[in-house]
C-alpha cells in the first residue's frame, strides 16, 4: 500500500463528502421554512430525505457506466492492452439487490427519524453498533465463528455506545432537544443497525457468488430503494402518526409539505442537494480508496469522518461538549479496530507479543484480497463486514457481491 497524490485525494474526498452527507442532513432538520399551513416550522421530513439519499446512490450507476465508457474509449484510441477492462459478470439478476435495498431503506429511514431527535455526532458514533449485531447474526445465520478479539471488540463497542448514550443524557441539552427525544433518537439509530446488520448478512449470504462492480451494486440498491420508498410515500401521506409526526397533517410523511418548504427556503434546497450529491461522491471515493489503498484504510478514514462530524457539530454549536463524548468515541474506535483485526493486534503480532495467526480464509489483508465493504453507503464504515476471499478489481472497483 503506497500513498500517492491520487490516493490521498480520494481519502480526503471520502472524509469531506462523508462529513457533508451527515451534516447536510442534520442542517436540513434544523432549518425552518413556511409549511403548507403557512406556519414557520422545522423541516421534519426524514422519509423524504431518505428518498433523496437513494437518489444519490442511484447516480452511482450512471457514474459506473460513464467511467466504463471512458475507459473503453481510451482503449480503442490507444489500442493499449493495459487499458482493457477485465471481464465483468453482466448476467446477474438485478433483483438480487432488492432485499438488501429494502433493508437499507428501512434502516436509513429509521436512522433519519432518529437524527431529527438527537445530535449528528451521536448519529455517526452510534452507527458503530452495527458491529455487534453483524457479529451475532453472522454466528447465527452464516455459521461463522468469532475469535476472541471479535468478542473483545464487540464488548468494547458496547461500552463505547453506553458512554456515548450517557454523555447525551447528562449533557446540557439545547433548546432544540429534550432528554426524552435524545434517548428516543439514540435508540432508533441503534435499532436501525439491527436492520443494517441483516442487510450485510443477506449480502454476504446471497451476493458473494456474483462478481458485481461495487459502484454498480450501490446503483442497483439505490434504484430499488428509491422506487420502493417513493411508492411508500403515498400511503405514508395518509397514515396518522400522532405525536411522532413532524408535518401539519400529522401523518408519517407529507412530501407535498416538504416541497412547499423547499420552495420557501432556498437554503433547504442546498441542504437536500448536499445529501444527494455527497452520498454519490462518498461512495465513489470509498470504492476508490479500497481499490487504491485497502479496506482497512477505508475503515480508518470512516473513523476520522466520525471525529470530523463531532468537531464540526461542536464548532457550529449544534451540541454541547461533554467530557464523556471523546472517551466514548475512543472506546468505540478501539472496539472497531480490534473487532476487524486492524492496526492494534497486527502491531502486537509483529512485536511477538501475540501469537494467534488467523486462518487464511478469515483474514482481512491489504490489497487484492480485501472486500469493498460499505459503509454503508450510507454511507458506510465501522459497519465493515468480513467477507471471505472477496476479490477487488484494480480497474473499475469490482467486488464480490458487496455494496460500497
């Protein structure tokens, strides 16, 4: 793994656009605009924002085909065998992405509801809980065996989550949040990680047999998620939600009210477009980081993104500081690194302090043997999932059945 100007650019892009994605969504939640009742109200439309996020993921499909056309054009012009693309599996059934897309839709919508109730940094940190549920579901449904460091990582992640949650509870709440709302938001975000973990297990169980370019996989899931959630916005417009509703009609979602608020506040349009555009660039940068460097580097960069989101929230005074927050963050990241066997244990092995060589098929290594794990796209990733013997193309970011 060698850092070049190109790989450094992709790494910076991943951190910047990943941060923009979280912060732009929260920015929209915080903004006020005239609604359909002629009242000044917060833009509380989590399902609408989730639908916009899927539109951004869908654009990854266009990016994939544009990149492929450009590469083929260069090959024809230069007649250079080195520019030829590897054989791609194009006969896979696109419907294999529907179940993961449905899980992604449920998880993203739930997380966006939680984000309206809690802090952006908590949203980002609590997503690390997906490691706990992914590990447990992998044992239950994939017959995988977790080693001692996996269990240690899970334990540390749980401790970190508790510390982050307690810091939210003990912090000096701003006028935009109340304690009950923050707790509810945190719990919704954690609950969404159960669905995200299910998505990862489904992807590993059914998609690893297909060699699908990572950007194309993101695009297909974005397409199915966008279509499904757009259709669901129709019944959501009529389903009463009572006190849990954030629109004048008191329903689960009111896309008409969302468009009215967007038309009355141009900055809201900027925030929503920031969500759409940033998720596309974040996924592209993430795939490129995995290809140019490693999935390990990608996970480290996602932890950096979490730190940047927290520092940005503090700088903008979107949340109060509490000394438990950095402690919880450090414990969370430590748990993620240990669970994924990144940096810490490899360093200890290199010094001879630990002698616990991994079986080859379960080892995460740098280079061609690394999976292009998401982060979920969503962005995506403390939610790194160990995929046995996943292969990565050095030309167009192909990965075995994974979403970038």
